[in-house]
């Protein structure tokens, strides 16, 4: 299983890959899951967690609430009694169990987006839930003994957030896309201008590596190239 370690020994495991990524952060005695994948990958996710001897989840952080990132949130909360951390700008969506499909940024994605909007909760729905910890512009978890900072990085969706781990590695959801070697630009975004401002915010952190919601890790230099 792909994994990364910070200088202070915090481990990050990629527990889901392919269609949507999910990551487990092991920091001391705490286990923090970032994103859940879609419903069809629930069993796979549990299997990966058991391989890592992970029998408890303390926090579930959602980089945003599109169905392919949060469709298992309700079930995981039931199972682990974990606290869900999500943006205040997506609370209405999670209470309704449907986050609008974002706009396409390129022609084929525009068609998929239009279709997704038409089908609504038939494809993009999930079991409604409430977040236990709400992120506005910023939330740090120092009082939980964690060197983890969560920052608002909107654009792909109104409440997209990024998880900054020890100011070294960031889990960024769909703010960056890691599928194509030539581009970090997501095929879907509600507000491209806002998203580019969020890229700057990420650049201004000390992080040298970004783990996206889809595809492979992105080095800071690569983001810098794309930003200009
Ligand atoms: Zn998304």
C-alpha cells in the first residue's frame, strides 16, 4: 500500500485508489481517515483498514462532499463512532444527502456534469449526515495533540478543504487533479477563479507534496509550473 512518512513519523496510507482516493493518517494513537470513496468500495476500504490493524477511526475528514468522496460517511460514523469534520459551506448538502454535481471545465466533462445534474440523487446522492466539527476558513487540531491544520480551499466545490499535515504534506481533495501527467486542472469545478486562488494558498504553505482526490501525488514544483 502506498504510504508517506513525515519527518516527525506521522504515517499516511493510501487506503483507496483508482476512481477516488482515501487516506488514513496514523498520528500517535489517533487514526484519521480522509475521504471515504463511493459506496461500491466500502468493503474494500474496510479490508485495507484491517490490513493496517486499524480497528478505530477517531476523525473522518471530508475534503468535500461530492458522493465519490463521502458516500460511506454515514456508515463509517455508525461503525466507528468517529467525529466527522467537514466544511460549513457544505452543511446544507450533507443534511440533504446530495451535493450538486460541479460544472465541467472541459467539453466532455460539461456533458457528464449536465447529465449528473439531471439524474441528481440517483447517482450523486448519499445517506444524509451531520458533521460534528465544522470548518470555516481554518481549523487546527492542535488541541487534539495533532499538528494538522485544515484550510478552506474552495473552487472545485464551495466547501472544499485541504488537510495540511505537519506543514509537509497536504491532502487536497479535488482542488488538484493527479490523473494526467500534463495537468493538475480538475475536469470539474464550480468556480475556476476561486480554485486558482486556492492553489496559491496551497503554494504558500510549507508543503512540498500534495495528495489529490484522484490520481497520483503532485510535487510542489509541478503546481508552481501550472500556476503561472
Ligand atoms: Zn469532487
